[in-house]
């Protein structure tokens, strides 16, 4: 599962206004938490789902479509990947709770 902070998407939208949510392949956009600043292993509760951060950033395939269009991409430095520890339902209105280890 992949996550991006809303601020990361907003930063890219400054370069390209019509960039839709999901353009980076992210499953969840998080408001109020800079998810890319969380350490690997951090657990997050989103609705019924429990996630564990497994990776921050990823190597952009050479170069991705967004990097070709805009000259930059947030996924290498701000994309967050997580393992689903407990499945369930996630709704748009769900908040994100960062669980302290």
C-alpha cells in the first residue's frame, strides 16, 4: 500500500494544477501528518486498517511520466509504502492515527 501526504501532492500541484489524486499510484493521501517523516516500522491506524511503514521513497523508473512532464516527482523522497497488518474498511472521512511504539 502506498501513501502520500496531502502537502506532497499540493507541492506537485504548484507545478501542474490539474494533477489528479492517484497520479503517483498512491492508495491513500493523508492530511495533517507528514508521513514521509515517520520512521520505518511506525504503525498507522486508518479506519479499521492497521498499517506498518515499510519503506520511505522508491527509485523512480527511468524517468517516470510525471518526472518527464514536470521535471520532478515526489515518490523517490516522499512516497511511503506500508504493509497491511490488519485489513478492514477505509473511508474518505477516516483520520490517520500514528501509533506510538
